[in-house]
């Protein structure tokens, strides 16, 4: 805020703002009111700038305070996941969700599924197989994936299309169990 704006605000200090006391009657009083508004808005902007700096400083402080707490949470979540994993390994019929009054540990299993890793090879395969229904600009992966299956050939799991041809550019996601801790 410059000195002129500060003077505009100082002029208002100690005065009660009311329509009886202040009236705009001409260009000069109109200009006077605009000067007051401009000075007051500048004062608000300065206050907001100071507040923003303080808020940023407080956010940084909070982030530092959260670091050890987050590490502790990760530690306990790891312990819960290990326990749940061991429970499922020792007893496959153990509950998939462990519940207590203070939280849950959920496990989910995913089946092995084809994963497109090389779209160029995959596109080439689909074209050579005459499966143009699955081609737009790119392969309509969601639709094409539904026609794929996983089989064993030469002792290895491979992805084959609806005609039993091996599909290049696709690998097998082995699935697995994921764990999610909720509190």
C-alpha cells in the first residue's frame, strides 16, 4: 500500500460509516469515495497476501508433523497385511475381510488376465487373423480381450485368440491378492 492509500484509510479511522455522515453530491465526492474503496481493497489484498503466506507456512509445518505419523500408519498397515496374508496362506477358507470395531482388512483376488503390452504386435496379429471387427483406429482392447483365453503350450501359459492362435503383444497378469486396510 502506498502512502496516499494509507492516508485515505487514516482519514476514515475513528469515524463511523453511515449514510447520514457521508453523502456523494458531486464528482469530487464521488472521486473521494472511489479513492477510499481503492485504498480499502488494497488493504484487503495485503491482508490476504499475508494470510496466504501464513497458511503456506502452516501447511508446511503440518506436513512435517504428518511424516512420522504416516510412517507409523504404514507400519501398522504392513503388520495387518502380513497377518492377513499369513492367515489366508495357512487357511484358504479364512475370511477375506477381517473386521474389528476399529477397522477392516479386505483381501481381494484377481484372476489371471491378458494385458496388452505391445500394441503394434497386437494390432498386427488382429489384422493377420482377419479380425477387423476389433479394429478402429486402435484395437478395441476391451472387446478383443473378452475373446482371449489363457492356455498352456509347451509347458508355458500363453494367450490365445478365439481361433486358438497365440496372440503376440499380450502378456499374462498373474493376478494375486491385494489388501486394503480401512479404519
